[in-house]
C-alpha cells in the first residue's frame, strides 16, 4: 500500500472514502441506538424526549445515507458526476430542513410537556440556536458547491467531446 506521499490523488480519495464510510456507519448506529434508548425508556418525559429528538434523527439518518452514497461514488472515482452531485445537493437541503425541524421539534416538546398544566401554566417556547444557524450556513455552502460541481461536470463533458 503506497504512503500518502507516493499515493495518487485517486488512491488517497479511495482510502479516505473507506474511512469516511466506516465513520458514517458508526454515526448511524450511534444515532439509532440513541433513539432506541429513548423509545425503550420507561421514565416520565419519554414522549417529550422522543418528540424533541426523533425528527432530527430522521434528518440525520437521511444525511448519513446520502454521505454514504457520496463516498461510495468518490471511492469509485466519480467526483463530478451525478452520482456525487446528487448526494451533496440532498445533504444541503437536509441541513436547511434541519434548521427548521430542530427549533420546531423543541417547541412541540415543551408544549407537549406542559399541555396538561392548568391554563396560564402552559408554555410555548421558540428558540433558534447557533447550531441552527450553522445548518443554514453549511446548507447554503453545499448548495453552492453542488452548483459548482454541476458546472465542472458540464465542462468536463465538453472537454471530453474535443478529444
């Protein structure tokens, strides 16, 4: 196996893709275990915790799936084709969705937790965190990258026609 200094860029990308897919699998398993722990917990407040975390977990699993697909394409050497562009775009839109899902699910969880309180003691809480802002920022960044990758793919196809 060549070292990083002697490996070609394609070999480095393939090796990185294998590592990333392993990390993605671990992350997905951890997320499923986290949600399973909430589901099987018999303590009071379990429903509220599930309401708070399940929507983000669904988005997270979708992002893991798309990242898995992206690094599979990279591992095959497909860097600018549809197989690489589509998952980047889908991850971008999922991050933008997460920026809405997270504050809304937290709001619903607080509302559910205080629903049975007498009138005047129910709470409606809406908050936006720095993590929500980062989801918007990185979602926008990935949309721009997907557009750039699409243009690079088009240029690559145009250049292939000249050979």
